[in-house]
C-alpha cells in the first residue's frame, strides 16, 4: 500500500485545537442527525471529528512538529490562563446562512480566555517560517457540515434552523491539543500528538 503524500515527504499535516468531551459530542451528534434529515447530501462532520480549531499549521517536518510542541508546552506552563467555560450558541453559516459553504455551531461563554489561548498558539506558530499567518481574523466555531452544491442546502433545513430552540451546551476547557490530520477518501482521521494542560487543570 503506498504511503500518504505527507508521510512520503516526511511531513505531518497538523493543527492546534480544543477537543470536546464524549458527552458533548453525543449531544451535538443528536443535533446533527436531526439536521441531516433535511439536507442528507451535505458533507456532515462525523462525531469523532468534532473539535474547535485554534490554528491550522499545515504540513510540517517531524523536527518542526517536535520543536513546536515543546514551545507550546513551555508557553502554556508559564501562562496565567486558567481552565474556562465555553458554550455552543446556535447554528450559523459561512459566509451567510442563506448561502452557506460551511454550517457551524457558534461559540460563546468565556470568549476572552479563548482568544488568549488562540493568540498564544498564533504567536508560537509565527516563529516558524513553514506556518502561514492566517489572512482572516479568528472566528471561533465548530464545523458541522461543508456544502458542495448550493442546491443541497434545502429550504426545509434553513426553516428548521431558524425556528429551532437551541439547547444549552456548555463545556469546560482544560487542555489544548496538537492534532495530526490524515486525509483519506472517507474523510480526515485525527490523532492527538500532544495535549497541554491550562494552569490549574488536573
């Protein structure tokens, strides 16, 4: 079996994110199954792949991955950011819900602490030439589905989203994760490379 392109080049496709606990994934999964009934042809994100991306790093050499991981560890050990509470806050779309290319769950709660950890990740990554600086400002969200054809976004889906009562879905953020992404024909497979505890987390 041939190796994946990034493995052949000795590189790893990776990103920094916040993982969700199993209970939260289960509750989001129930919501996704409801939404699927109105738009089954969208590319829905699997339960296992749900996460909140802080910084996409792209394809990196193993030496860069190890150095980046150590720098993240060092910065987080010395930062004063304690575990914090976030909450999912409704379904939206990029660039708009009427003509979306992506459907997402919004994030509310202690967004100030979220922005601090995202900025920390961005600052660490900025010291590596291989990692591109993001062109757009950070907009926290969880991707639910990607749209291949505009016609797959049905009126019944949009009507359901606009009228639904969104449940309260809070979760406590205690760790950041450095994640490996392997692209396959059936979708991306994510494998944690390292996890880092925020100050005071156990």
